[in-house]
C-alpha cells in the first residue's frame, strides 16, 4: 500500500533525501519499505501497513524539522527512526525547539533524545541532579 508525501520545494526535498539518498536508505532498511523520490514527491511502499505508516511519519516529522530551518543529518534520521519504533515520533519537534548552547564555531547544540532533553531541563530547574 503506497503513501505519497508532497514536498513544497526542491531544497526541502534534497535535505530530506540526504547525500546519495542516505536518509532514505536508512529509513528503508529500518522499516523494510521501499521509498521512491521523484521531484517533489516521495512515495513509500511496503507489505506491512504499520511499517509504511511509521516510515511516512518519520519523513513527515523530518520535513517539519527542515521547515523550522534546521539541517538534518543521518544522526537526526536515526533518532527519528528510534522514536518511531518506540511510538514517540510525535515528540521529535520538541527536541529542536530548545537550544542548549553554541559551540566555538557557532553550531547549535541541542538535545538529541528525549532522555537528554529531560536531563537538561532537570539541570536548569534543580541545583542538584542525580542520574
């Protein structure tokens, strides 16, 4: 059962697909689906509806991250895949709305997992944090 995702512009499409289709390949391998990207359309096909839906949710949520002006890397894709497997993909955008700090080169440092986000918030709100 195929699912088709429309992408607004080619820059978003390129960011979503990644270099040499690395982002799509990671999603395909994780969910046992086939993803075809043509122009500004991405089609997801697979034999298990649940896997197709999870792959689509990863793609849609990564597009939302790109819409916020963030560049995504393979690590972001892997984090989104893990969240989809854990049925927490709806919280992916929460990871990108708060900046922890910037490194020496001006690159933004953010929490990559919900556990890291909870830990950072605990450090902000408490004098002592035990893990």
